């Protein structure tokens, strides 16, 4: 049992466990989060502690559409 607890995960098996769509979406989420921080700095949105800048940015952009 102790051997199982101490075993480090194989990187390839961790990567294989993720859906490719999620991996492709990560850069988009990062860009949205960056845009959210910019919008907050401009005073256009307000992001509460623990909330997502990416979601707030997307909400703001959808309201503009």
C-alpha cells in the first residue's frame, strides 16, 4: 500500500487523462482572464474575490454583442 501512495504519476498518463478540447481551451481562458484584468483596471467590470476574470470578461463581451 505504501508503494502505491509514494508512486509519482506518469506524465503521459496524466496528459492522456485530459480531454484534448480542454487542453486547446486553456490558452483561450488565459487570454480571457488577461482581458478581464484589463477591463477591471479600466473600471468596466468588477470581479469579486474568488470569481473568474475569464468569466467576467466573457459576460462583459457578450453584453456588448
